[in-house]
C-alpha cells in the first residue's frame, strides 16, 4: 500500500510517499524556520501562512521527483495533533481536499506516536505488537513511554517544566546562539570541554522516577552568564560558549539516557525506541548505543532525516491505522501520546 503522509504540526511543511509502511519513495520538507529566526521561536500565524503557501507546490515536487501519479496513491495520512492548531488545520484541510478529489481514504496520525514509529522504520523486523519502551524528545515534548507495540501507550514519565528540545533552545538563546538551539549547541560543543561546568540534576519529589525537570539547568546557565557579564562581554568569549555548550549537552544527555534505561530495566523490557528532533544529537545517539549495548537492550534509532519533523513517519504509521471518514477529522492541538 502506498501512503502519502502530510505533516504540518509546527514549522515544517513535510510530505512523503511510503510504501508498505517502511519504504520511503520520496520525501519533501520545507521549513519556515528562517521567517521565525528573528523572533527566537516559532510564531504560529507565520507558520500556518507558510504552510498554506508551500503545501501545493511541495506536493507537486514530491510527485514529480518520485515519479508517482495520484492514481498510484492508496491512502492519505495526516498529523492531527499535537501541535499548533492553525498549522495542523492546513495539513488536515489539504488531506481532506486530496481525499475528496482523488476518492481516497484518510488516516489521522498522532505526531508523537509517529516520532516513535520512525525508529521502527529502521528495524522492520521488530514485531509491531511487542512490549517496548519509547522515548520522545522534541521541542515540545519529553516522555518516557511503555508501549504495547504501536497500539497502546502509557506514559511512565514526562517533563515537569521544559521539554528537552526547549531546554536546548533556551540555553542556546542565553548563549547568543541561533534558533533552533539543539544543532547550534551541538556545533559549539565540539570545541568545548564537557567537564568544564557541573550541573546538578534535581531530585524529583512526589512524582514518577522517570519525570524530568530541566529548567534548573537553564537557570544555572543564566547565573553563570550573569557572573561572566560582570567581568565583560561573555558572548565574545568563544571558549566559554563552547565549554558551557559541551557541559550542558553532556549533562542533559546523561540525564535522558539514565532515566530511559532505568525504565527499560525496571519494566524488564529490552527494546527501546527513540524519536523526536533531539535524537538527531550525535552525543545522545552515541551514548544510547553504548549504554544499551552494555546492558543488552535492543535500540532502534531513526535515521537523521526522520528525527526532526517529516512526512515519512506519518505515512509509515498511517499504513497501520484505521481510516476515518473524511469530514470527521479535526485538529487536536493538545493530543496526548496515548490518544488515538
Ligand atoms: O521533533 P522536532 O523537529 O519538532 C517538534 O516536534 O518539536 O524537534 C525540534 C527540536 C528543537 O527543540 C531542536 O532544538 C531540537 O529538536 N534539535 C536538537 C538537535 N536537532 C534538533 N537538539 C539537540 N541536538 C540536535 N542536533
Ligand atoms: Zn516533532
């Protein structure tokens, strides 16, 4: 079955064609990122307007480059949440229009579940109904999840404050780096010493052992910058930015790996799926590989292009889900990972 996937939950207008739930025949991603950069974060109105302007052209380019005609497409899968409501609506409206025009069925896909499915696309041999632990870390979400394959999800822990990607973005902003902050911090960290600064990871009281609290780390960076500012202009101090980036990145990676692996061990589940934009981070990928390898946990990690928002993960998961009536689907901006 050939599925067209549409993803517009944030600033990426992403479309892809996936055959059989795993084989990517074509993918197209346009981002309105540059339009948001001067504001230091995604502006919802700008994002939805950009989706409207881009989506038709993106579809034409996708079909042309993959040499696929609409008659070969069996169904349309679209992200319906969570995300920015205006942005989601553009994708859903496009999916409905194409569904009516082409006479095809439509599937609504949960964006967070799709991020986890992206890892399964690299490991098509894994049973789709087996117990797994899932870790979603993106700009808006951080969750450790107990999964019964792709069909049932129970959140074991989540963030109390900032999402992991959000923490990267905020610390990057404090350090005078660009947006999105994750790749900027990763780049700056190359020249830095990860042991230059120590971060205390807060103990979580009255909650899950797998909950995260990351805003303290951001405040620690802020205090250090204020201290540096008293001594001069810190942004010109390249070695400070490099050392702080490396130290912050290392601390957050260790915290994420530690909690996720503990969930695998205490639930006695030796399969781990990870997904979301932060999984593009190479230190995280390396540490997950090392720690899981040492403990005998099987690890599935998406290829880099399927970590950040993309249409392939939506088409891939959409292959396995039940279609919904065309006029039924609506945007659910606060959709939770366990909801379908
Ligand atoms: O999944 P995604 O594309 O969008 C959301 O669903 O939020 O994730 C975007 C997030 C941003 O916060 C960005 O800073 C982070 O992923 N990110 C990274 C890296 N690449 C993207 N964080 C750390 N290291 C990276 N290399
Ligand atoms: Zn995402």
